[in-house]
C-alpha cells in the first residue's frame, strides 16, 4: 500500500474527495505485470517451447485457472474449497460429452465409442442429447458448476457451516461425484472417463497447430479471468469479502448477509473451475474420475497455498510451479510425489500462510527483528 | 433523527432451563443516553443480544413501530439498530477508511459493489471527523490503540445512520483520558440518536448517563436518573451497596414500576 499520509490534525476534506493519485511506478505496476504476463504466455512461450512442452503448459494453465478461483474463495473469502474437483469435473464432462458426440457424428455414428462397447441400449441417454448442441455444451461448462455451487452454498452458508466442516463437506462431495461417475460405466465411461477425444469444434486435435491454438485459448482465458479476479479483489465487494473472512459476525451486525457474500465468491470460483475443466479436455484429451476426485481436489488448492493464496499472482504461479514439479518428479519417483504434496501443503499452511508471495516480507521482518542495525534500511 | 424510542415488553430469554432475562420491560425515549448497569450475570448483554436478534427471545421489542423479535441479525441491523461488542471487533486487515466504507455500504447495489471505491463517501468523512480518526484513515485498523478501535466501531455505526446504538462496555480497558473522550463522543451522538450503554464503570456512568436502568437476576430492579437510582436501597444492596454512603440507605425510594 502506498499512501500519502495526510498531515495529522484536522484536514479539511471536501465531500467527494478522489484518492490522491498513486506514484507513477505504483500506478503502472499492475497493468505492467499483466502485460508482461501476456507477453510471456502468448508471445515468448509459443516461440521457445516445443509442441510437447507447450501442451504440458496448457495443462498447467488449466490448473492455474482453478487457482484463480481458489485465490478468490480461499485467499480472500477464507473458504477452504477442497472440492473444486467437482466443478472442474462438471465443466470437463460437459465439454467432453459434446466433443465425444461431435467425434461420433464425424464417423456417422449416433453414439460415442464407449457407449457402443458398454452401453445397454442403442439410444443416447436423454441427458446427453442437449450436449450435441455446441452452444448449450459451452454454456453448461460454466453454468452447471455455478448452479451446483449456488445450490450447495445456499444451504451450507445459510446453516453457517464453515472452517474445517466446510472443507470436509466439499471434499466429501468431490469423493461422491467421482464414485458416482465410476458407477455409471454405460453413460459416463466409468473409471476410464471420456477419452480419446479427436476434434475440437471441427479442428483436429491431432494436429500440432490446433494444439497450439488450444494453448493460446487457455492462456487468453487465464489472463482474462485474472483481470476479472483482480477487479473483484480491489472492488468494494473484495473489501467486504475480506471483512467476512476476518469477522463474519461483525459483518452481519452491519446489515449484510455474509452467506450471500460468501456465496458469490464460491459460485464464481466454481465457474472458473468449470471453465478450467472444459479447457483441460481439448488440451489433454481426457477427463476421468481420477482427475477430479479427492487427490486432485487437494492438488488444486496446494498450488495456491504454496504460491500465496491471498495473492492472485502468487496463486497462479504457485499452481503452475506445483503442477510442473509434479509432472517432473512423479515421472522419476511416482510414490514420493504424494508425500511431497502433503508436506508442501502442511508447510505452506502451517508456516507460511501467505505462501511464497509473502516470503520477501516475512524474511525482511525476521531480519529486522533479529538485527536491529538493519532497521529502516529497506 | 429518531422519532421513536425502544419499547421492550415482557422480554424473556432462556438457555437450557436457565432464565437469563426474566420479563424485562424497558422504555427508552428517543435521544436518551441510557446506561444499563447490574452485577455480572444480570442479563445485560443477553438483553442486547435479544434485541439485536442474536439469541431467541419471547415477549416484544419494538423500535420505530417495528417488532424486532424473530428477525435475523442482518435485518434488525437494517432497521437502523447497531451494536458493539465487549471486545472491539474491527476488520484488522482493512484500513480505517475501508472499515467505515463497508459499514456504510449495506444496501449498496451489485454494480456499486463490483466497482472500486472512488473517493470518500460523505457519511464516512463525517464519521471520521466525529470520532477524531481522520488522520488515521489509511492505517490498518489492526494497529489502532484500544480506544481508537472502540471509536472506530462507534464510527462504523454512525456511517449508516443508525438510530439506536447498543454499546457493550465501550470504555472497558480504556485510559482515563480515553474514557473522557468516549463520554463526550457519546454525548455528541445521542440526542440525534438513542444510545444504550452497558457499563460496569460507575464513575463513567455518573459522569455521562442521562438515565439508568439497573438489572439484577434478569429483571429490572430500578430505573430513573443517576441520582434516583443511586438513592434506591435495593440497588445499593445488590450492586452499589457494599461501598455506598450511609445517608442514602435511609431514603428508600420506591422503585417506579415500569411506565
């Protein structure tokens, strides 16, 4: 915060005072960082990375999109959303259902391949039918997770379920959703999920050029959502959300209904997770229960926790870094990763609640308390 | 401007068989600065909890012609009734200005909420001046001194044009100077508004109360001006008693039954 502190005493303030303009550097810090990020993601990354690496990055950026929502709901709103897999999955399945139907239509079939293998009848289940329409499917990737979150949040927040209870409840939901999907082999592909997706709205996903296009879409959506989240953070709503996180009772006595304040953050985060899931499908070519259950759901928040949940950039960079570490390490030591993941989470939440984004501040403060000579140096 | 006072009739609050508030009647006139005193466990805070919707109660509490009982906390608050707590609860990570802006904002439309705050709303400027926090407006509330936090809390009620303020031990833990400043602040803000103060500090009560209700074991024991209440033998017995002046004990003023 840069503040030109007003001189002590009575300063004559004219009623609609506009904030004093921030110093130049401060004013261009955020747009500058945003442009730098856009340049990195949309300009440099596609130039220097191989098709394979770029495709991996697209996958990480999908996790980063989830982290944007986590940063809003958990970082600002204090809602430990341990079940984002549900919303990621709803968005992913909505997209994958459409793409599977489109793939089948190309080869002149009416049913997706797995239904022909495992299906009981010849007819498409009624709830699959509307997903043949691309506009409907696209809308559902966001609206379905938001609707589920709204319904769940309405009851949960009104009943004043919070803290660990809320976290456990959302995690149980992720588990239940994954288990339900596994049980519906004939209509959801069961454990395998929806796999082997060939096309993306008429573009062949086997073609590296189209894969690059998917990457660009993912990166652009991430940047847009970061801009939207940033607006939410600095808005009056963002201030109110922090207030609810810090003292819900107090907010209630000011005449707000904190349940609604939390509901908005929860629903927006769910919509972002849904969109991330939808983009994950063309980027990776699969959506399955293993990608949305408890472990991935915890994974969604670890990146944000490590990077700094209250800081938008921290959460996004953390999500990308953790996802990158995971795929690098889990190739070499598949078993070790799970332990490391748990350790990271505990260490970040327990010892560095602000994540890596707060490391500089924390270290500076430490040094000052230990060594008074450096006080005032920074 | 409050054109109406607070009327409490037969208020009763029971927790698992224990009656914390036992048929309280109160009439607090508009513009009054009423002190609620009484020994620990007399039901003072519970009474305020009941009025503000925090605990379930039976009976009737009317303010401005509206029945308050049965409304959820945030709806009671929207009727222009604000309270503070024994421990100052301000939003420590937000600045003084943000605290006041949030307090002023209940009822803002979604579009306003989604925009960044531009400038300082007029009511916030006024509350900053009334509470003397203007110079501290960009400080995080967490670094304020104890007294300043209490004033910020009161400011957070003023910004939303609250007509009834219920303050729970606002001067607890304050220095002498802070008490004086708080007393003057309460004087300034009552008159236009109705102020009810729960207090243990007898000196503070004597200096600033316009009227006093004494609660004991969930009931109203005595009511009136500071002098009347102090002269009440029953009050002396349960509360002021042990340290009170002997000549007052003789004047057993009949307790005015609730008007």
